[in-house]
């Protein structure tokens, strides 16, 4: 129903200078579900797809059992739960079902054991099959994928299955435990499904990660969300990021000559979603201009789901008064600074992958400086340490790489919480 979602646009300057060439315009697009005093949550359709290869033995599989048991306690009679375990084969340990006999389900989970190798795509396929039994706009569907290792010779299949999930309005949260999993693959899985990926640095944190994921799932306000930005003549797309609830570069899937279009998946009532656009503005005389129109399309789930959209014009003003155009919008610049730190560590990894160790080292040193300026001392130290590793050993550590990648991705989370 109209009014369920607000869309606010804010540019990085109140006034832009008149120039003789292109200049960058940064725009925040804030997507916020309307505040509802009595929020009625939509039933969930959740499938846990869990690695049970031999490397999960011990504390990891024990934490998984505890986490799944706690999820069962927090689901209601209208929710659906399924559990798929994978090693070199896949096992549907709990077919999709309502929560009825919790103690029986817990006993079944308590008997799980870890053994064998890793073939993630088989588990994802079974998970998708279970979720499809109950997908639809009357409930929110999600696959929670957990692994601690490398999958064998089926990465392309995993990415394809993630794209299939998106087509069925199923988002994937992909969690990697420890040091030996492939962050590039998990990021692709999350991106292809309009979901997210995260780093669980110790087994005991599996429980809190599962709890957090269920909380967000139970607070989804809209789903099937997409953003379309229609650019005025001469305005060019450069980059687009999701910056809240976390930082994801969406640029490579987003742009054409005159339009930007991205799938955003679900939006929860706590965080909303915020996008950061970087656009190229051609030389313009002093004046007021509409440079783009943003449109957010979405579905409000429930017993009577409704598809709606909301639009907002992106307006800028140019001035030939140099003093007036020096002012910058602090909230937007704060976001840009955090995105810059994230982008620098990303560029460092890309440079390293092509053998440009000197470039990668410089990027990490720059990232460390930005992080120190933000008061992110622990991440700054990690960036400096990895720069030293490059200079002394010619490579970054697995732990440091993941810490930087997922730590800088969360730099905007506190801003969302404060907002």
C-alpha cells in the first residue's frame, strides 16, 4: 500500500561549482520502511544449508547444533524450517516443515556428525528445492549457508544456483567460518542472490550469527526490492554501492549508458537500505537541474501482498560563486570516507591478483591512513600488517585478508544504528 516506503535523496554538496568539464556528483538514496507501531512479522521460510565435512568436527559442528536448536525455539507455527547438510554428498536432514514437535527436531539435530569432503552446490540445490516448496509473497524465504572450507570443482554451479534463488525471491546469507574458505565465491553467491556474506572468525560466534540472521529475517518489511535510476541527458553512471546495512560494490551489474538498475532483495525495518551513487555531471551553467529520477519497486509481503513503487527526483544546483560551492554535506562525506577505505583494500587485493605488489602495498597503506582518521585503530593495524606482509613475504595472510574485507564492509553499520 502506498506510503509503506520512503525514498530520500541527498547530494554531497548543496551547490556545485560551474566548471568547464565533467565533475562527480555523489548521491545517497535512503530507502526506509514506514514506522508502524504494531509491526506484524511475515512468516519465514528458512533453509539452513550447513557444511558437515570433516573439518567441521568438534567445536564448529557443536556450535551449529546449538544455533539450530535456538532458531527452532524462536520460530512460530506459521514458519517453515528445513536443514540440508553437505560434504561430498548432500543430505536433507529436515525436509521443509512447520514447527510442531520441537524436541523431536532437536534430538534429530543433536545426532549430526561431521565427516567427508566438500561439495557445496549439492547442498545448495537441495536447499533451493526445499525452499521452493513454500516460496511466495506471503512469507519471506532465505537460505542460510555456512561453510568452513573450499568446495571442489563446482564454483560455477554455486553461482548459478544463487542466481536461481534470486529469481525465486530467495536471498542467501553466506557465512564463512575460520580461515580456509573462499571469500570470492561466497561474495559472488551473496551478490547473485541479492543477499550478503560475512566472516565468522571463531566457532563460538556461529550461534550469535545465526541469532542475528533470524532477527533480521523476522523483521523484513518489504521484499523483491529493486532500484532503477533514470539519468538525464549527458549525466553518466560511474559507480553504485549499497552502503547500509553494509558496503557492497554493485557497479559491475548495474549500469548502462542512461540507466542504473539493481536488485536489492529484502529490506528490514531496522536498517532499511541506503545506496551511494557516483554520477558524472557534464559542464552546466549556473542553475537548478534534475539530473536523475530514482524509483524503488517492492512488494509488501503478507496474506494480501501488494506491489508498489516510490520515486524521487535527484535535483542539483550549480553556482559560479566559489565561496558558496565549498560547502560539503557532512553525512554524505562520512559515508564516502568509509566507502573509500573499503574500496582501497579491494583495489589492493585486485592489484595483488595481477602481480602488482607495489601498487597493492600503497593501497593498503592508504587504507590504513583512512582507517586511523576514522578511529578504526584495529582495522588500521591490520591494513599496515598486511602491507608489511606484502613487502616482506610477497603475499597477504588469509586471516588478514578476510578481516580487512569484512571489517571495512561493516564500517557503515554504526552509522545505521545511530540513525
